[in-house]
């Protein structure tokens, strides 16, 4: 098995410029890498949900963080918020097409975690 020094690994074995991560991957982890976002998206893969239902499903998230994350996911075009026409003013959250497109990636990530990460 070949071993590499830290310098070789960082520079890809060359004395040139360091490798850079793919810009698309950086953008993806800018969203998915934030704590709670993956769990919120996974919750909404099961179907539309109100704020309270998401709060119950994503155990441990505070109200302020959930509100902030839902706003971010909505601004990024992954989640859509629709308001109840009644007096309650409650919102319902659902995934957009872009949000649903994450299903295979999230399912694969779940499978990988089950196989490779201990509890």
C-alpha cells in the first residue's frame, strides 16, 4: 500500500498549486453541511409538513434555528412555504423539484451511514 506525506496528499503528488475542491460540491455542502438541513430535507421527503411537525420530527432543534434553516432552504429554492388561507396563518412546507432531486443523494447517504458509522 502506498503512503503519502501530508504535502504529497495535499498537492496531489506534485509540487504545483494545491488541489481545489469542485465548486459545485462546495455549494452543495454549503447547504447540506449546515447542521439540521439534511434532517429537515429528509423529513420533507415524506411529504408536506407544518412547522410543528418538522419541529417534533427533528429532535433537538430549537425554534429559532428551525425558523432560520427553513428560511434559508426556502431562499435556496429547495423548500416552498405555503400559508393556510384560514385565520391560523400556519404555514406548510414542501419540497420543490430541486428539493425532491436530493432524494437519491440523501438515501445513499443514509445507506452509507448505516453501513459505515457506528451508533
